[in-house]
C-alpha cells in the first residue's frame, strides 16, 4: 500500500512539474493580458430620452363613457365584458411566416379539440372563458382539461395586491389573462375553484396545472377577407381568443348568424373554433356583401345559439380584433421564476427608434441554473439579442462581459420564452442580469413595461435597481428615474442545482471572488496549484460537460492552454 501511495505521489509530481514547465515556457513567449467584453459601444452618442407609446384610443373611448356600457347585459340578460387595454395592438404588422394554406371549411369540434361550452352568467367574465377556451383547445386531444375562470377573474381584481383596477365581475381582456398565466398564478383546476358570479374571493397559491410560456398576439384583420393569419393560428394551435361587438339587433337567432356593420368598439370576448368560406350570407340579419363565416364558441350556455355556438360573418366590422392564442407546457419545465411584473404589459417605451435596450437584475435565491428568459415582443418580426451577466456592477453590465449571448427573430408579437443555449450556474444571493436588445422594424416602442396607470394598473410597484433601459446599450439608466413604480417585463427561469464535480474530486467548483469564473476547480474552498492541475487534467471534460464561460479564463471563447496560464496567474 505504501509503494502505491508513493507511486501516485510521483505521478502527481510529474504532472505538476510538466504543467509548471509549460507555464514557464509560455511566460517567456507571451505576457498576460486582460480582456473585457461589454454590450454596446462607449463611443456612441448619448441616446435621447425615452418616450411612452400613445394610449389606445379604444381605452380612452371606453373610460370616457362613465356608465361603462361595454360590460352591461344585453336585453336577453346575457352579460358581455370585453374591456380595451391601454396598449394599442390594432396596428401589429403582418406575419408572413404564420400564413399556411387553409381549407374552405374547418371545425375544431369535429377533431375533438374544443372543450364544453360554459355559462358566464351575469358577470363580465367572457374574457376568462375565451382565454380558457384557447388554452384548453391547445392541449387537446391529448389532454382534456377544465381550468378555473373563477380564479382568474377574482385574483386579477382590485381585492388582491397584484390585481387590476377592476371588480371581480368586471370585464377584462387577453393582456390581463396573459399577466395572470405568465406570472404562474394559474391555470388551476375548475374543481379547485368552481365558477360562481357570486364569488369575489379565490384561494391563492392553488396548484398550478400548466406553465404558460408563450402567448401569441395575432394581428387584427385589415379587411373582411383578411383571414389567413387567424385561420393559420387555429390550424396550428387550436381555438383563438378574439373580441367583437355584440348587439342583439345584429343577431339572427333562428339561423345562429351574426353580422354587425357599425363602428362601435369591442364589448365581448369569444373563441373562434373554425370557419366556413361558403356559409350562406342569407343566414344573417342584414345581408353582408358575400358568403363566409367564422364558427364561434360563446360563453352563454348551451341553450343559447347552436348549442352555445354561432356564426359571425367575415364581413362583420369588428370580429377578429385583439386576437390571442394561449399555449402551455408541463410544470416540470422550470422550478423557479424571477419577475417584477405581475400585471404584465401595460404600455411600451422606446427612443423614437425601432431599436432599444432593456434589462432586469435579479438575485438568485439559492444555488440554481439559469435556463431560459421571457419577454414581450411589442410588434411582429421582432429581432432580439440576449446577454446574460453575472455579478453586474453599476447598472446591468459587468466589466467581465456577458457569460452568454443569444440572438434571433420572433415573428409573432406577444409573450415569449427563449431557452438559453447553455445553462448558467448561479450561487445563492448572486446577482445576475438579463439584458435585451430589441428591434421592431415597424414600431418605435420596442420595450414592454409594467407601470401604474389610471383605471388599469394603479397597484403596480417597483424599486430602484431592478429595471434599466438604454437607447444605445452603453448608457443605462434606472427606469424608475423616468417613471415611478415601473418595471421592464422580463422574466428568468431556473432549476435548482450546482456545477458538476470534476472527475476524481468530491466537491463542485466555486467562484471565490464572484466574478463569474470558477477558479476553485477542485472545490476545496481555496485557490491553489491543485486547481491548475485539475483544470489541465480535465480540459476535454470541461468542453463536454460544463459551461465554457465559467472556465474561460482567457476570455477567448475556448478551453485551451491559455486558460491554464490565466488560472496560474491568479495564484
């Protein structure tokens, strides 16, 4: 046994001597250098001041009517309830990549991709049923779920700290429901919180059944036959939540046809579940210019219409506005969510330019791995660049530069989650920042923000040091310096875990000086020559099993002998 130990010691000594000799040779050839990467360019001219997007004209019109007739019941006591949002989605750009060939007739009911018709009663909760109808349809036919509309309408009311400026039975829209779902407040099972118009209080923290990571906002129709994007979305994702103006005089009850040709703003939310290009125009009260209709699921019970469904003419002047498709993933996709925006997208901000930068700084609650980030894209065809910094200093950047970056283009406006190409190890209490460069070619307000807004989101709160914006990626300013209690709508998703232990060692590597580089390779809590040996012995293993940025001491994007030199420099 003694001879074996001595032999092992001699082998280790030879390794150390070899590494040390290599270091001496390299030092004679080259000197040490320090490199630093930051997003943006310090040579650019300081950006102009930020500008908020204009208020949605429909929101202005709605709140100018002090009686709030938009959510009043119709003459047959059917309540509606769609309420416009402050942000204007009416001018979203077209999405060519979403358009696919559609048949002349399509009905999700025949494919077992629609859940049962519900009854909203005398509550303005149509928007919650339209949301659930879309989300449930997306999961079918593999899963037949029934999610709680009651939980959504109540938790999003002013009775709760993170609710909107609304009564539990007041109206709402898809931006409200997106905020609820993206926050992981829901969806919850219907049986856990059954629907009741008399219910004003719901239990919080019920088991969430799905994680909603993406919501697609489909552009409004521009003409009566501009239906390709809506049809394509239904073909790919299932039922689509939309808004319309409902008036009893425009409904032909004996034939279940609806055709409105006025200029009133939307007052009702429904789900489109299909279409019929040849639906006879004579089935409507007031004959439209041509045939064709959407097949629409309502929330007024099965006794109304065609077992709860009706047909809205393609030539209706209001159907197909404020369109949204809700998708979902299983709840084991991520363990933790970091966020500051429970009320979600309230307005946009920009610098009178298609491009703007924004960032959120978070602090890890435990040893975790950062896996994905999410944000809203405020228009179609948004190009993004993501930069992740660990231990940011003044503002969202750090002198060491980003540990990871990723870029791409998202064709559809909405709420989106982008998985990172590599996991990023975070230690308990370590700060990290998610920095975004967003470019919306047809919009000057690329950044979605949550802020206090009268008659909408008065309870929004924020603290300095959380959210930052920039016009050039170089000069950053805390967004609360411009707008009090305002945050950027960026979230981050993590799983619990630590770095893998190097082969032959007991403890995982640690970052002793919190600079994002794990110099304590052997995990013994100190930096010594054994760390250099462990690194040299496992360079190939690092490339295959670890995030290169954590061990790229030379900052050249590679694991090579330069890193051994830089690690030795730290001794």
